[in-house]
C-alpha cells in the first residue's frame, strides 16, 4: 500500500516572499491535490503530531542561491547554506525537530524556495519568487505516488 504524503505550505500571506509556501499549497489545491496552508511552525507542529504518514513541507528559506531557487531537503540535511524563514514564535525546523522527538521515524521532506531576508511586510511575492511557484508545485507532484 502506497501512502500519499501530507502537503503543508508554511508562510505569512502578508509578509511578502515569506508567503511562498502558502502560494505553492494553493496552486496544488487548485489542481485538485490535497494540501493545506498554515501561517507558522506552531500550526505545522499540530499537523506533524496528528499522523504518522510522510509530510512534504513547502517554505521560504534564506540563502542557498538567488530568490526563486528551489531546494529539496530531507529532514536532517539542512546545512549552514540556507535556513527556513521564521517570522513567528516557533520555526519550521523547530517544529520538525520537536515532532521527531515524539516520532523518531517522522518522514519529512522540505521544499525550500530561496528568498532575500525579509525587510518589510506586504501582500504578494516578488517576481523571482512568484516565477518559482509552478516549479515548486511540480517538485511536490513528482513526490506523489502515481494514481491508478
């Protein structure tokens, strides 16, 4: 039996490029793929703790190339080259680490989209990050089991 991963886009809609994870989740939902968007790591933690199926998290990362660069990273593979953005109390990595303490077999893959360090608030993505949304959604689709 093949288990489909839970897909979660993390980001603040009104924090510029930080909202890219939500934008990717919305694109997937518009094409009929089950996904959801959350604002922060605390909401992600609730999702991670609720089930044992694999999880794909889409989030903005600072570093790792110019804005719009897409990274696919397994749970323990984050290095110093880039880090998920946290404009909230608990970040994505902290949520994943905490959930893994309760479920060491937690299977998480992060699709990170590089952004510049946030400097202001506002709705909408920069052109470079907006242009990466479709490709990030395709990377997520490629991780899904083929439908029969």
